[in-house]
């Protein structure tokens, strides 16, 4: 088993933190996005979408998509539980993780893709869309701050995969200078607590 990843990218970091929380050790192989290694013939044969992370299983087959990889390890190693226990808890973790993924992380990623020199020349860029995404990501953070008045973690009382997604989105947002808004004290406090977990350095 091994995981293809890039150490600077947010989606592979979600998997690294997930594995660190479960104390699972798997070898990583760096696919350098900066050198467009994800678009090389060798990697496209692994994942035709040219995206990281990818898990290679011992039989030589591959699982792509961050959440699919995390779910696989959740089932293999249920403790600590990061996707919720009861049906109700699982539905809530799913809901919160999707909110973090399809709103916050996607808006941050779109701002990056449309404004950062990293993708200049290799992906179409629109500065207008970058600014819209930047603004939306800021609005997402304000909303999450409100939600965190009622709960210590994103999905409730426990640290879950939804916290991992939000942490990776917020840390990556710094690359395009999107910061936790000044008045968002709950979010800042949450960020400090989850960043203090040993897994955050994974
Ligand atoms: N939905 C995918 C998104 C993966 C994704 O966009 N990965 C980025 C790194 S964070 C990537 O490989 N980008 C390469 C590119 O866009 O060329 C997942 O969660 O696995």
C-alpha cells in the first residue's frame, strides 16, 4: 500500500491528518504538482483526472478521492471514530463535512486556481471568479464562526473528519491571503484547538 500525494496540497493533507489521528503509517510518494507531475503519462495512468491523493492497494488497484480513501481507513480501523457512530451521528458528520468541502474548501481552492501563479498558463484563470470565491470563502468563515457558538467542533461534541476538512481549507487559504475574519473569535479558538492536535503537523 502507498499513497501518492503532494506535501503542499490541501486534499492530500486531509488524508495525512486522518491517518495520523488513527496512528496508521503508510508510505507516501510525492507527486510534484509544481512540476506538473500529476499530468505526466505515468500518473495519468494511475488517475486520469490528474488529481491527488491516490491510494494504491496491495493488489495494484487504486482508490482516488480524499473522502473515499478516508472512509476506507475508517472501516479498516474504526478507532478513533472520525465519521460518527450512530446513523444520526454519521448523517450529521456527512452533512458538516460536505458543508466544509463543497463551500469553504471549494471556494478557497477556486480562489487559488484562478489567482495564483502556480496555475498560470496551465489552467484557465479568471480574476473576477477568484475575487468572488475569495469573498465567498470569507462569508463561509463567518457562518462557521456562528455555528461554533453552539458546539466545540464542526460536527458537534467530537473531533471528526469535518474538522479535518475545515482545518485544511483554512490553513490553505493563507496561501491566497484569506484569513479568519477579525471578529470570528469562535472560529479562531477552534482553529487554535485543532491546530494543537499532534495530527495537524502531518
Ligand atoms: N475531489 C478531489 C479533489 C482533489 C484535488 O483537487 N486535488 C488537488 C490537490 S489538493 C490536485 O491534485 N490538483 C491538481 C490539478 O488540479 O492539476 C478529492 O478530494 O480527492
